[in-house]
C-alpha cells in the first residue's frame, strides 16, 4: 500500500547494547517469529507494520521500526537515524547488569539528538531467563520513574509484553503528535489575530 494511504506514520527506534535481543524483539512483533541464533545487527535495519489504532480498522497506523546495532563502533552510524524519530524503545537484558547501567548513556544520547521530541519507553527484555536475573523489576521501575517514561518487562522468546510495549508507545506518540498539532494551530491563530489587531490600529481615522 502507498504511504499516502496512511494518515499517520511513526518512526520508532530500538536502542540498547548489543545482545539485549533487539532483533528478536522486532521480529517477534512484526513477523511473530523467534530465533535465538540471530547474529548481532550490522549497522541499521528496519521493518514496517500496519496496525489498527484503538481497534478501529478504518484508522490505520504505519509503524516504521528501526533496529540499530548496539556495538560501540556502530554508534556513530545510529546517530544519523535519530532524526525524525517519533518514539524510542530503550532495551536492556535483565541478565546483563552492564546493559542496564548503560541505559543512562542511551537516554542521554537520545536527549542530545532529539530533546523531548520523541516518546521513550524503557524495556527489560529476556524475562524468560528469570533464574539468571541480575536486574530487578524494581530497579527498572526506578529508572523509568526518574526519566518519567513508561516501563515494560518482556520476553521475545515467550512473546510476553511485546505487543503491549509497542501499542503503549504508539498511543503515547499519537497523543504527543495531537498535542503538538493543537498547540501549533493555536499559535497560528494567535499570530493571525495579532496581525488583524495591528492592522486595524494602523488604519487612518477619517475626519
């Protein structure tokens, strides 16, 4: 289908350290498949998914989801893909303390490139490996509260929390875009009213 068919198309990035499961996370959501034999992403790849919004089949969203490499040597590449992003899923592995520690670095990078333009969701992946957990749910919740962002625990392998994380992020983006639209419209109306007032004051009085 042509992109012009869709009233809304959102660009979403998957960000996080290497081996936190970003590719499996993406494939589970878009294709409904899981394969833990995937190699680390080289550079950047993306997939699209069309979803109905709020259960309305006539109100479709096109999600363009970018899977970015987490290795240090590729971070200079992923910087170029921040531009135009509406939402970002910052993913860590509950069995990797370092991937959790680096969350603050990833969010700092997001803020540097996008400011507050994008909605952010924190995702704790691989909860199927509970016996190897090194990061508690409470720790994840504390970081999410610190940055005032949503938080989900997920498993790409067991298909837990994936849809919920994406759907919640899409709703947050939709609300933010709507608010921005309304604010811009009100701003334009204020400018027009101001111009009319100025023009009326500048008119010469007769007699």
